[in-house]
C-alpha cells in the first residue's frame, strides 16, 4: 500500500493516510497526489493567492 504527502514551500499540506486514503500502487498514489495538488492550486486561484507550482513537493511512501 502507498500514500502521498504533499508539501508546499517547505510546509506540510496533506498526508493522504490522514484522510483514510491508501493506494494499491505507487502509480495510483502519484495520480491522486497530482489531483490533490491541482485542487490546492485551483482553490488558491479562487482566493487570489500567489504561489509557485514548482514549490510543491510530492512524496510517495510505502506503508
């Protein structure tokens, strides 16, 4: 099983296992993490926040 952790500019944003999400494959975890990252960027766009997409880091962890 795999989970993802998303960081932005050195700060922790989300650990998928905290939400109860674990994935069968590393690829599935990576795909879901990209969707979550896009969700953050979309929300920040709505709020008018400034961010650099390159400041996101995604870590895939086997659990």
